[in-house]
């Protein structure tokens, strides 16, 4: 089902509890155009409002994940009154739109087949898990376009791969292939078919207790605040899950040696 009449982003439901968002502008290597951004927001609005969604998978069509932000509009900048303030006002909503996987209440998986460049790398890093295909390539060549990195690059990269390797990627603009991406922690795994593997993992995650799953994502998101903050959160979140019907179903299923059937209450 298309999320926008432009079909720049296609939203589908490949299995119970799993939604798939496909960036669908292969002619521009799935660049983040204005049209794509509008369609992306509509798709994520729909997914976020769907209480049946337990996992989201993000991928790109036709052998490219995402070539990053579309900067073609800058070619016409001489005809406009472009100022730093106006550019900042344009950048912040753009960043927040494409970083929405970070704020969704359920896990998001990036299936990276083909290149992820610039802001496309940041989109992958905004997802909870990343799986790469054999043709995946990661590159952040901001400096070689004479621009500063954007969309959280200077925070997301160090979080994922450490400061030293983040400096390497940002300063040199080097291309990181799947094997090195796995060694560095840029991706969780490498598979012959990244999308198929991502959907298999998503189906497994979708079997988990949905309330506990959402609370775990929140707990992980704030884990950088330190151990004390984490145990304070867990001392609240774990008792919440212990009052649910799903907890009793999980215990019964374990005792009866069967798969649990969680309902989210």
C-alpha cells in the first residue's frame, strides 16, 4: 500500500506485527527529496498510529538504501534570499523527520542493500538494528562537499562505532564495506539478502511481549544517563510488565512448553 500518491515511499505489511517502509525513488538512488520526505512522514504517521505494529523495517528500492539529502535545490540559491537562519529553520525539521525511527515506541530495523551515503548513513544509524547485504557501502563524504555533517552524524556515528572510527569516516569520507562495518559495529550482521534477513529478525521480535518490548526500547534510549538512571527506570518498568495479562500468558506458555500468544495487555 502506498503511503503517498507519489509512491515515493511504499508501506506494506509483510507479516503479523511487522511493517515495511521502502524508499522508492531509485532514479535518484532514493535521495531524501522534498517529495520523499513528505511521503516518509505520512508513512511513519500511519505506522505510529497502528497499535498492531511491533517492528518496522526500513529499506530502499533497486539496490540502493539511500544516497542522502537531496541538495539540488541549492543550485537555485542565487535566486533566493537564503540566510543562515532560514537554512537552519529548514534543516531542523528535515533532521527530525528522518530521525523519527529513534522516537518510535517499537524497534526499527534498517535493511541496507547497496549504498548508504551521508544522511542515508544517519537514517540507518537512527534504526535500532542494521543488517547489511554484500553490496552495502557506508560513506559520509560531507567534508568533500564542503559542508558540515548533519542529521546527527557527529552524535550517531560515535555512539555506534566510537569516536576514533567516527573521526575516520567523517574526516576521510572513506567507504566502509560490509565486513568492516560488521567489525566496527556499524551493522549487527551481514547477510546474502539483507531484507529477507531483516524480515526474519523482525518476525522473531514481533513475537515478544509488546508492552515489555516498547518499555525496553525506552530504557535503552536513556541508558547513556548511567547505571543509576537505568535501574531507577527498570524498577518502574519491570513492575509495570508484571501487572499485565501478557506476563501470566508468558509464564503459562513456558510451563506448558509452547509459544506464547501475547495480546498487548
